[in-house]
């Protein structure tokens, strides 16, 4: 197999890595977590989407796929079965080390594909730190956020409770990518309980006198199922459409990202 057709970093030799660096190929790192998402949804749904997306994108670009970083910050769900969480400090250290190792090997641009919201703040801080300290260009795409924009026509008729933990558009994407593993027949009733008498607006946002306030219940205090969304409109067909658009979008970005300067602007 020639170097130009090798898309998975561990399958390259050291000479081929040196050539990939010379060509300024972008690295893609799929991220996610392993956590409870309800009886209907797969524990690894976040990284599954990132990994499948990365696999498709590297076949259509010059980018290389790094081994998936499966674990993330899932402290909120740590009381529910199947959740494996990393402390934020350890997660930040591990991701920082991986990126600095990529830069030490000569790679200047890394795209992170991250479906797990609780990883984002750490990634944002890391991206600025690496740019300031070593001039590395780090970018992140949240596939779920992108799909809500570029495939919103597919989800326009959803009920208000369809978006949330274990919900859309993630469920339709997994229904397309892993139709034999997802268990939509076991989906729990939608809705999460109030906390301290306040209606929920998310895992850490609750409504108080007309505005949101931050409170920090454990997942089992507001919904022990691990998922609390309305999946009445979920289907694999719209997941297929959304995933195809997501692949096209990410391919376009990788092509643009590969030409962006890594030097800090004056």
C-alpha cells in the first residue's frame, strides 16, 4: 500500500511519518466518552460518531486519523451504570501531552472531533495554550452542533423535548451508523425531574423567576434512566442524510484548515 493511501497513523512507518510531516498533513483525533446515555443508547455513542466521521474524512482528504481517545469528562453521570469518567485535570494533561507529542513529531495542525459537551471547555483552554506556547494550530468540530445547523431541515418538526442527553441529533446518527446495536424499543419516557422545586433547562441550568440559574445535581437526582428526551421522531434515514452532510462539511473544513497559517498574528 502506498503512503498516499494510508489514512491511519499507527499503520505508517517512521519514514512515512517524516513524509507526512513534509506534506503538512492534518491529524484528526476522534474524541468522546464512555457513559450512561439511557437504556436505548450506546455507552460509546459520542466517540462512535467522531470515529466514523474521521474514517470517512481521511479517505477524501490528505489528513491522517489518530487512534480514538475514548474516555472523557463524564462526572455528571458517574453514578449511573456504564460510566467511565476521567478527572478534568487528568483529561487535560493527557490531551495536552498527545498534542505536544504530535507537534514534537512535526505535525502543526490537529483537528479534534468531539461530540461530548463536557470536554469542550478543556479543549478551548488547551487550544489557546498550545497556540501561545508552541505555535500549534488546534481546531475542534462538534459533529452534533454542526448537524443542528447544516441538517436542521431534517429535525425541524421534532418536539421541543427531542434535544437533550441521549437525544437528537445523536440518536438518529447512531440509528444510521449502528442500527443493530441501538435499542429504541427501550427508550424511557421523556422528561427530567425538577431540582429543588425548579424546572430544568439542562443538566446544570434551572429556571428561577424568569431566568436561568446554575445548580449542580447528580444525574440520578433528575433522571436515573440517563436519558430524558422525546425520541418519537427518531429514524435512521434522517441520520444518514445528516451524516453525509456532516462528512461533506468536515472535508471542506480540513481542506481549508490545511492552508491556515500557524504563526501567531501580530
